[in-house]
C-alpha cells in the first residue's frame, strides 16, 4: 500500500485509513459488509486512497461524505458513487467558497512528516468538485448487506455535516464534530449553537461505545462525547456560545468559537 496511508484495523471488517504525514492527521474509514462497502470520507487527495481500498476489498464501494471540506473530499474523484447531505451538496458541486491560494496555504501549513507520494504537486492541487450520485437526509439508512449505517444530520461545523451511526456495533463515525483536538466552529460558515445542539443529540445515543473521529486519536469512547457535551453546556451557560469568544480549553480538546 502507498506509504502515505496508514491502515488500522478497528475490527475484521472496519478500517481506519489515516494520513499521519499531514499535520491534520486525517482519517477515512472503510466499512465492509456482505455485499458492498462504504468509504466514509476520502481524505486530503494527496495520495491515491482508492489503491488502498482495492487492496482491502473487491466489493462495490460507495463514498459517504461526512461534510464537504477539502480534507475530507480529496479522493472523491477516484470513485463513481458519492453520497452527501443535501445541505452540503452545493459545495460539492460548486466548490467550498475559498480562493485557491488559501486552500494551498492550509494544505502546506506545516511540512509533511513523511515524503509525499510520487507525482504530488501542491501547485496543481485543486479540491474536488462534482455532482453527487445520492443526496442524504437525516434518518436515512445506508444498507450495505449485513451492516447498516444511520445518517444523523449534525450541522454546526458545516450546514450538511453528518455522523454515521452503526448501532449494532456501537460505532459513531463522527467526522469533525468530535475529536481530541481543536473543534472548529469559528468560520463564517459554521454555527456554534447548531454545533452544540448536534453534540447534545449524539449524547442521547446511549448505545455508542466507540467514536471514530475525522482527525487525531482513534481511542475515543463514550466518555469523550459526554465531556464535549458538558463543555458546550458550560459555554452556553456563560453566554459564550457565539462567534468571536475565542478558543476555550478543556484539556485534551478545545472549542474554537
């Protein structure tokens, strides 16, 4: 497999495909079932994630997009089946409203920690744009055969951000709503109040046993979800749940508003 990617087995049919060479430590997830597979996000687009996926499964693969930010849609163009929430579909088709120079500055913010794949050219890097083959809504079920993923609309980080919940295993694929790092809700396109409500909604999923985040540490359990929920409640009680109130530090995670 390409050295750019690190594959970690979550279980025998679920894999994290990680890009530890980049400062954001992005994770995509391959969920393999009896008749098909889902790839949750496609990473930065620096390496060929499809070559990794095809070594792990020969089943048909559909891409499920947690949200349309450049670090989660980079490999979308390598796949023919792409699903996204209807509130983010316009960004997928027309592009995230950022100038190319800003996208490149973000991509190259820090030196890569390992060599980039042969042929990667940061000057030629362009975020994916394309029409999805399916638009998702809250409550949709992704039927993969003997595994099922429920779509939970969790706006805040983006208007169409979703989490994917596999109740049978207690897995919550959380995208950028939950991870051990700086949770971003300060961009003009974010909504801090909606972010807090989304976390509150997830806190009511009592069967969640493991959180599979879009970035950084993979060892997150239900306790982390509850701590993030408590942090947002605290900010709301102090009337700090709005843009411009700064970076709020809660130890192993921060909330940037």
